[in-house]
C-alpha cells in the first residue's frame, strides 16, 4: 500500500471536514484565501481525495484512507413490509386508473380566456383589432410606440400562441395589410 503525501494545509482541511462537518469541506486555515483555496481543492480533487456533489465538496473514500480514518458505513434499514404493501396497493390503483383513463373519450381542451389589464397597450391593440376595419401594422406602431418587429411578434406570439386568438389578415390590391381578430 502506498502512502499519500499531503501538505499541512491539505491535512488540516481534510481533518477538519471529518471531525467537524461530517466530511463536508467548509473550512480553511486563516492563511489560505482566494486562489490558494482553489489550489488546495484542485490538488485534493486531482488525487480523488474529495468529490463534488453539485453543491458541496465532500471527502471521498480515498480521503478517509489517506488520513487513516474509517470510512463511514451506510446504515442498513430494515424493510417495512407494511409500507411496501401500501405502496404496491397504490401502484396497482394508479395502474387501474391509467387503463380507465385511456379508454375514456378524449376531452376537448378548454378555451383560453383573454385576460388583460384594461389600460395596457395589449388591451389597446386588441380593441384596434376587433374593429370591423381592423388595424394595420403602421396604425398599431403609432398607437403603442412599438417598432414594426415588436408589433408583428406580439401578434404572432402573444395573441395567437399565448392568448389563442385567431388573427386574420387581408390586403387589398396596392393597399396596406389589415389585421383583425376573428371569432
């Protein structure tokens, strides 16, 4: 068996993690700051003495071995037969419900309701589009102080996709394109 040589700082960090925080590295000596902390962690990680669980650095099994400490042992939990029976019964019920819902006729999606503030630009544009003559992109831009691409995006994104409105456009020969909300 080869012995892993650790620096004094590495030993202190690992020892503190094992003795005070259940293997979680959350302390460094006062003399180790900033980039030096990263170097200590990088050196320990390169030797597989520590690992990252996504949020914290933890002492790995070889880290325990390097310090000559016993590795933590996972607790064996006795099976709870009553709990297992309850879970099995619930899963069987869910499976039956899944079969029943598959044979049921498909429900029609609920129609979206248009919810807007009465004094918003969106409400103003919807009012313009519900007029019998509709509105042009230019008229909407002037009323809202939006640019043309913002207006077109609002018509296709917010109104059609999010609010579920049906917007039609018509263009007379040589004229402008008018947009309307149709039912």
